[in-house]
C-alpha cells in the first residue's frame, strides 16, 4: 500500500468515479456538526476494512526490521520487543492509525464512516487513539465527539490520561468537562487523580480551579491526603487569600481529610499576616478538639503576629509561656520576634534585655537578630550602640549585608550625618554589595532634605544601569524638590525616566506635578496631568482635587475648575476618600530596612 493511502483516506467525493453514480448523505465534522457531503456508500467502509485486514498478511519480522531501521535513523537503537511487534501486526494497531489519520486529515466524517466507527470503536482502542494523537486539545475533542456522536462510554484510564495531559499543558479550565463526562459514564475520580489535578493547579497558581472542583463532591465521594490539602491551603495563604483558606478548611477540609498541626500553622500564619491575630488565636485554642498540639512554629507565628500589631507585651508573655514547655523550648526565631517588636516601638532597653537573656540561655543570635537591633538603635539615634552591634555581628561570624548597611545609613541620615551615610554606601560597594531600593530611597530622601537635588539626581541616574525595579517613593522627593525650585521641566524629564524603568507614577507623584505646574502658571498642562491620572486609573485624593481647583480659580479659569469638580465628584471609579483628611505632600515616611 502506498504512503499516500494513510494521508488521503477517501471520506467523500463529489464527482462520479468508476462509472458508479454518487449519492448525497449527511456528514459529521469532528466537532459534531452535521453537513451535506457526497459519500460513496461502499468505498469508505471497504477502505477501512482494507486497512484493518491487510496488515495480517505482513510478516512480523518485516515490521520489526522496519521499526529497527527507523529507530537507528532517529538516533535510537532499541528494537521492538515481541509483545510490541505482535501489537503492531494486529488489526487494532492499524485501525487506530486509520482513525487518527481520519481525525487529523479530514474536516468531516460521513454518516457511513460514523456508523463504522460506532461499530468498531471500543473503550480500549479509543484510549489508544488518544495516546496516538498526542495532543491534549485534540484528545479532548475526540473524547467529546465519540461520546456525543458515537455514544461511546470511555474507560477510567482514558479520562485519567486526558485530564493529566490537559493539566500538563496548563488547560485546567478544560478539565472540568472531563470530570463532567466521567460522572455521566459512572466514574468517580480517585484520590491520585484528584491530588494530581490539585497539585497541578497549585503549581500553575490556579487555586480557584482546584476549589471549584472540590466543591462539587459530597462527603465520602472522594478523599484527599492531608498533605495535599495543606499544600492547597498554603498556596492560598501565599496568595494573600487567608480568608479563602479559612473557608476551605471549615467547609471542606474536615469533611474530606484529617487536619494536623501543619494545617493549623498555615491558617494561623495566614491570619497573622493580615493582622487577624484574634482569629488566629481561635484556631490555636481549637487545635485540641482535632487531636492536634501546637509546636514551636505555632508559638513563633503567634508571637510574630502579636508583635506585628504592636502587642509586644502579649508576645513577650507568650515567650515566657514557651520557656516552661517540656515538649520544646524557645529558639532564635522566638526571641528575635520579640526583640524586633520592641525595636519597632523604640523600646531598646527591653530589646537589649531580651537579647542578653537569649545569650544567657545559650541560644546563638542570627544575622536577622543583629539587623533588627542595628535598625532599632539607628531609629532612636543611638549610633554608638548600632556600631557596637555591628562589631558583635562580626564576632559571631556574620558578615554585614545590604540590610545591615541600609539600617546604618538610615540611622546616620536621621541624625543629620548624611556624609557618613554616603561613606557607608561607598564602603558597601567596596565589599561588592549592591544597594537595594531602600538604600537608594534613604539617601535620595536625605539629599533632598538638604536641598542637594543634583546629587539626588545622580543617584536616580544610577538606576538606569542596574536591574533594580524602582518604586515611586524613590523618585517623588526629587520631583518634589525640582517642582518647588520652579524647574518643572526637569521634573517632567524625571517622570519620563521613571516610566522608562516601568515604574508607574502614584498619587503623590501626580499631585506634586499638578501643584508644581500650577505654581508656574501652566494650568493647561496641570489639567492634562490630572486627566492622565484619571485615565490610568490612579485615584486622586482631596488635596489633589482641591489644590487644582484652587489654582484654576486663582488663575481665572472658573469653568475649568467647575468641570474638574464635577468630574471628580461624579466618577465612581475614582474611589475618592471623604475629602476631610488632607494628606501632606511631603511627609517623613519611615522606610523599612530590616525585618
């Protein structure tokens, strides 16, 4: 048989052939739609029959030799084993090849062809068809076509194969169709199948698809391991969807799996991250009812959560409670969390006391411990103690990192010793440590406060030559400085550079520019900047709108002022605040440099 016989299977012809008249018949395309096409009532079945019968006359040795030759040609050398040779000699093998050729080469299948496939297709050979197609989308299409048009009930293996191949291609939304068909055919997905789908959704960041599937099953229909459920909850927490994780736990987890300590630790961590410490403690107190006991990770998470919301005293009390536990003892994370809490409150005496207590208990401080202490001393202006902690850090074998240097630079800049901060920046570069966004922001802000705009400008230009992703708070002080100096053109250039670095101007940036242009009498440009602000979806606040209106009224443009007021009040997408609290343009914002 010639090669073209596989590629050019006669499905239907519109002209007379061999003197036999052709008749019209309905045909079905691969998607299941019917259309009119000429069909040979005998030719197609005979062709299919020819394909399914003829291979029986081909010797196994011939197929094996050809297969071996093709393996060598493609860089392989593995001959087919006896089982594979026998399969390739079978009618089933050639029937599968014909079906795949029909699906790949033909737009329509005639009624005759459909009837023939309906008779010959089985759950077993349809699985082989999908394997041979090796295309998830085409495999799903064939599955749908054979179910709807050929009334074929597929096997569990077929559904499992299609589901896994769709997941591997990232087509998680299409998997829902597979599960729907499974139910119709009387199959329920087993635990490995569900867990594969859920884990694939987690890797792809599509937790909603996993949640949607799990919500469709009744208790007892499917089970899933605690590990997999924990992975899903953890993924939700990492996506800042702690509330969704809590909902999943309450509605589904307890029905399909048994929670463990890790389950509660994930939920407590998620709630503490969003400041819901009270809810976190509710889960903490509920652990015993599920047969779970808190561990050191549970306590560390709660202590850190309390310190985040400035309830450091409660965190300290919890630390004391842990010290009397027989199952475990406080570790460096426990102590560092409390130290960090006191440092953020500026209570350095208590932070130092906890640090000394940790040392007396034989617990070695970490680099993070020293960084939070250095940052705390810098913020209260005690640079002597900050430098002492840097020396202690070295004595414990830790090299200062970018966080250490940024904390020291911030401390010196806060105390009016900008030049010392610049020297530390040079020292940091000499140690092959690259400044981060906070290092730049600290120095730029300090330079602008001393009206050293050109020096600050040079720091901004350095951003062009590194891979840092800048933030608006790095540019805003310089833009503000040039606007107040009356050089709005330079401010506009800086904004253009900012956008080139894919850093979008924020509300403060636009407000600075609007006021700056108004002060120079460039009202039309100020209105244009305001319109751009609205166009990109940046909501102005009361100071932005009121400043622009005031300047327009003073400039003799009452109509424009009225239109601005009307647009700002009517546009529901602006999400304006109450217009009662004014936000100052230039505030002394603390820049976090240490965890």
